[in-house]
C-alpha cells in the first residue's frame, strides 16, 4: 500500500493538471480580496453611505472558493484515474500482485490529499491577503477551524464520489465528462434547494399602481405558496445537509447550525461510495 501511495504522489506532483489546479486555487484566492480592495477604494463614498461595513472585511470570501474548486477537484480525479487506465498502469499493478482494494484505497488517498491541498491553498491565500488588504475577519479562530473542517469533509466526500465514477469508467474522456456533468447537476440542485428553503412563510403587503388609470391597489400580507411545509420541507432540509455541494454553499455562507449533520453525512457518503466502489472494482473486467 505504501509503495502504491508513494508512486501515486510522485506522479501527482509531476502532473500538469495538479499544478494548474494549484495555480487556479491560489489565483482566485488572491484575485478575490484584491478586487474587493480595488472596489472599496473606487467606491468608498457609496459603501460609506450604505453602511456596508461587513463588505470591507475578508468575511464572505474565505470559504466561497469551495464552490469553484469542486470543479477543479472533478478534473483532477478524472484525469488522474483516467490516465492510469489509458496508460495501463492499473492493469500493470494487478499483474505485479497489487490487490484491487489497495489500488482503490491508494487512489482515494491520493485524490483526497490532492484536492485538500488545492482547497486549503485557496483558504490560506485569502486569509493572508484579505487580512492585509481588507479589515480582519470577524470570525473567531474556533469558527474558522470549524468551517475549514466542514469544507474539508465536503471536499473529501465529493472526491469519493468522483473517484467512484472514475474507477468504474475506463475511458478518460468519458469519465471526465460524466464527473463534470454530475458536478454541474449537484451545483444546480444546491442552488434550487437553497432558493426553496429561503422562501419566506408570508409575503409582505405591497401596492400596485395601474399606469393607465392611476388607480392604486393595495395587497395584504399573505401566505407564500412557494413556502415548503411538512414532509417536503424535511426532504429539502435533508438534501441541503447531505449533498456535498450544498455543504460547500452553507460553509460559504458561514452557516454552522447543522455542522454535526453535515459532518456525519460526509462520513456516510465516504463510506458508502468507497464500499460500493471497491465491490464493483473487484469484479470489473479490465480491458
């Protein structure tokens, strides 16, 4: 197992894709606080009138990168595993006596570490530059560590999903496309779920003026038909805590109310996908 892991890391750190992902992570980690700093300097009077003091701090930028870096994670896993198939590396490992379980676990460890390095690079870059250029974060060290922990667990669980798909699809091109499609679908699901859960229970009263007649119609405060209730709301709340992309979104919004559930669901996803992946990979016919 150790030899497999060492060989994987040797190949990973030479990988152009991993280096590009690191550059992308650090790049957007630097870009976000720099652009906010420029915007504040350019529109200081406007923000002063609006009283947008929170906008002047690094808060809101620290963990939003996870929503972008999950796409980089998809590319890293798809290319890394796909290359092993296309180069015949996996078949050669089996020929020399490596077990399929050890191959799967070593690939999981390698991909998880790679994606965590990329993810943490963004957080560290934002924290350093953000605290220099902007007002220091209002988050306590405990909150930062908790949010970092939750985002890392979300990255681990979504990496496990990507690896499951990559190990089952031998074509590098097909696997990469499938993983990216799955990521987009999960991201869209996250936005839909979040929008549904944010709907207010009641709609405020408002007035409508008819431009032709000048008549004003006042509407009373009423029940919002889009507000989720009962079992449907519970399902949406479950999916919001369960789906890794939704966990990334909650962390980006610095929401920790359901941190225990999110951490537990990430571990469950890791165990289920890894177990299923090993079972299927052991019986897979390698061409």
